[in-house]
């Protein structure tokens, strides 16, 4: 009777990032229309024609691009937090490094049952993959129809398949974070600079207030874009590094499992 298969680790996370973007856009729109548009932020209480009195008014004057920038920034923040929570389930209940070291010690002693017990205790992605390989180890160990080389290849294949099943859950939503760049912020900068040059192009003396307002809008939009892009890059690199560490741990334990089988079986 074939041994039971290891359970696939269920990585917590948001499955549909589009919903996150929609919610973030709604929040950004409310902030833009209800907060930034407050009459107290403008001369004469006129958001449409009055000059901004503070930074909030200046941000509002950035126009339609502002809620888009805010949406992108909020999306990066939410998905970064979501990935952090998801990586906790990937890690499992304890240190991955200590788990790997303990499994290697158990394998060196030939204690396959002990290694499997460690997987049950640890849980997480690495433990799920290792547990799957150990189950396959036990299956091929008692299969007299396969050669030693075939058994080793079967264990390697099981490791690869189990790891391939786990990778999409770990990388989920990271491509969206990676696409959040400063390009939209640069669009806002261009629009602000256009207003500035329009003020310079007026007949007679340039409108210094309009000129300074246009420059302020351009810089505020640039700041939003840079903040979004910087946070996205930091978040993407951080979680990519975490995933690489998980992959290295799987490869390390997998190599040890294969070597143990090769050394203890004829």
C-alpha cells in the first residue's frame, strides 16, 4: 500500500491583489476629496481657484495624478505587510536554520523517523518539502523493482516537484510590487512643470505665486513617486532574499537526503 503523501504547506496570503488595488484606490480617493480638498487648506476656502495655504492644499493641486500615486503607495504598503505575514507561514514554527541542522543530524544517524517528526513539529514550506521527500524515501526503500540509481532519481524528482508546488505561493504578489516604479510620479512632475512654464509664459511679469505652486506640485508628485518606487524596490529585494534563503535550505536538506540514501543502500 502506498504511503500517504505529505500535506502541502498552506501559505497564508491574499489571492487576488486586484481587490487590494481597488480598495486602496477607494481610500486614496476619499483622502483626496475629503481630506486634501478641505476648504481650510486654500485661500478664501476655494479649492478650485484659491492658492494652497499648506502642504495638504499643495498636494491636492497636483490634480488627478495624486490619488493614483496614493493608490500605488498604499498598494505597496499593504502587499508588503501581506507578504511579511505570508512568509511567517513559510518559515514555520521555529528557525529554519536550526531545523535544517537538526534534520541533517537525524539523517546522519539514519533516523528517518526522527527527521519526519521534526518536519511535523516545524511545519512551513521547508518542512513540507522535506517531509514529502522522506515519504518518498520510505516508499522506494522497500521497492525491489527499482535499481539504486532509479531510487535516487525518484527522491530527487519528488524534491523538485514538492519545491515547485511551493514556489508560486511564496512569490505571490511580488511581481505586482516589482512593477510599482516612479514612472507615474514622473508624469506628475511633468504636469507640474507645465503649469510652471505656463506661469512664465504669461504677458508681463511672471505670476510668481503660480510659478511656485507649479514647482511645489511637481516636487510633491515626484516625492510620492520616489517613495513608492523606493519602498517597492526595498520590499521586493527583501522578500526575494527570504525566498532565496528558503530555496537554499531546501536544496541543502535535499542534498543531504539523497547522500544519506546513496551511502546507506546498495
